[in-house]
C-alpha cells in the first residue's frame, strides 16, 4: 500500500457453469498478522476456500 505496487498471486477463472446465479466473490481477506490471504473461488469446478501464504 505504501508503494501502490501490485503483486499477482494467481489467475482464478470462473467455470461457465458458475457465471449465472452461483458466482464466487473473490474479495480477499488478510489474516490478522498479514502473512496469509484467504478467498473463495470456483476455479476448480466447485466452490472452495483457499489460503495463500504471502510472506
């Protein structure tokens, strides 16, 4: 945030069957200590929760 830099953590495309009605909101949530990001996605064909370690 201090530098306005962007770090792409992945590309999670939504399968066509999830485009109408049951979409996944991939707004990320940071862990309290800032080393994990959690999000939900349907990129594997089912709705799941994912966690990425960033530090």
